[in-house]
């Protein structure tokens, strides 16, 4: 069983690498910062990273650039709006978690979110998702108010948290964390989780045909709540 697990993970890593290589090469062949690039439903997607889009808003608003930025976006930065209250006067740039700025490879598919979606999908196929954490002897925890330690989670649903729900949270945290860092759009997270899920399901389908013994298939709950047997 351990050998089969390693084979699945190795195959998954190879296929995920292909997802990154093709759009990344395409993005490098483009001039400027058209860095949201990928294939989805047979269509080729090219767009801007949040940081780069904000730079174009800033240049258009305050430096006379002529980028085709929609007037609703330009108006939303004014001091009388809720967003404008949080923006320093004369600035429309977005905060970044990384001093080097956003990566130059495509925003979609997001690498972290795609890998998280694929890995969590594989894990959900291996383990019983409905198992409650308390039945495994696991005490749910949450961050302390200062964020420096973990404390027991005593919410009303503490006894109902399951393996499946926690795996979904983990995938979401990985994906959305990159949005908070300022390098991805929300859609990059949600859609790339689905992309990773799709890759993993394809690998599971191939793996199923490799078993000599009778096997009913892998069952799991997709991110949209659909239960499937692969």
C-alpha cells in the first residue's frame, strides 16, 4: 500500500509540473506584465496579477497614463468611498507581503492552490471523511487572540468537526493565503483548487485500473459537495 501511495504522489507531482511549465513559458514570451495565463475549458486565459493591475490604476489616476481602466474602479479610489478611506492620498498601489513583488509566472493556475486541491483530494479518497476528530482522540484547537499559540476550540460544533471538513479547510487556507499575500485573485484560489481536484481524480482513475484485486473504487466528496466514486 505504501508503494502505491508513493506512486500516486509521484505521478501527481509530474502532472502538476506540466500544468506550471506550459503557461509559465507562454507568459515569459509575452511583453509587459500579462501574468495571469493558463488554459481553462479549452480557452487560453491571460490577465494581470493584482499588484500589476493596481499599478496601472495608480499610473492612470495620478501619473497621466492611458491604461484602459474602468471608470468604476477609478472612482472607487476617491477619498469619499469606503475603499478610499484606507488608501493614502495620491496612491492606489496595493500592499504586498513580499518585497520582491508578485511572481512573473501566471496567476492561474495558482501553484499553491492547485497542489493543495490535488493533495487534499487524494487524502479524502484514502480516509473516511465523516470520521469525527474527537473519535480519533484529537482535541480541536484554534489560534490564541495574540496569534502566538494554540488554545482549545470550544465552539458548539467542536464535537462535530470531521476529517473531511478539516482537509477542505486546509486546502482553502493554503489557497486563500496567497490571495491575502497580494499575489492572486480570489478566483485563482477557488478555480485552482478545482484544477488540482480534477488532476487528482484523473490520477485516481488511472490508478484504479492498476489493481489486480477486486476494487470498488475511490469515494470522496468534491469541493462543490458532490460525492463521487472514481
